[in-house]
C-alpha cells in the first residue's frame, strides 16, 4: 500500500512536468544515437507483441498492476547513471509511459522521452517490426 501511495504522490506532483513525446522517426534516431530504450510493459505484453529491438525489458508493474518502484529504479540505475542522461520509454499505448515520464521529470530527470502511441499505436502502426 505504501508503494502505491508513493507512486500516486510522485505522479500527482508531476502535473506540470515537462517530458517529450516523440514520433517513431525521432525515437529511432535517438535509439541509434545510443539512448537507452526501456519497455515498461509486463512480461505477458512482451510475449504478445514482442519488443522494439534493443529495448531493455524493465517492467514497472507486476501481474496485479502494482508498481515495482524499487526494482524498476534499481534496473534503470544500471542504464542511466545521471539524471541529465536521456532515456526513452514506451508501453502499449503511451498511457503508462506518459505517467512514468511525468514522474521521472518531477524527480529531476531532465531528458525523458516517450514514444507517441506506444508500441501498438505508434511503432507497430507505423509498420515497424518487433522481436520476441
């Protein structure tokens, strides 16, 4: 329960946070430039649609939809050493990634990007391939 309240507090503080929603082309460019890509969906979603090649599978939610805050930040800490470093996020439809991006910006992360439309309405709809 404490984790859920903490997550809600972080997300509610972020109402005025500024992150960048980017299209598939810009997402691909940043990925090619070496910006880490994180797929925050669940393992079931990864199995259903695959992932963007090169993405790190770091789910933010368990199978019951509860946030895995400590685990997520531990894993992300191996990819992003400084809050100024850019990071690319995506989920299925961009709802969860938007909320998480807002939370990260409110915590001081400066270069947070999320994929417009997520993997389903952005990446796959644009004709891009996924890998299993």
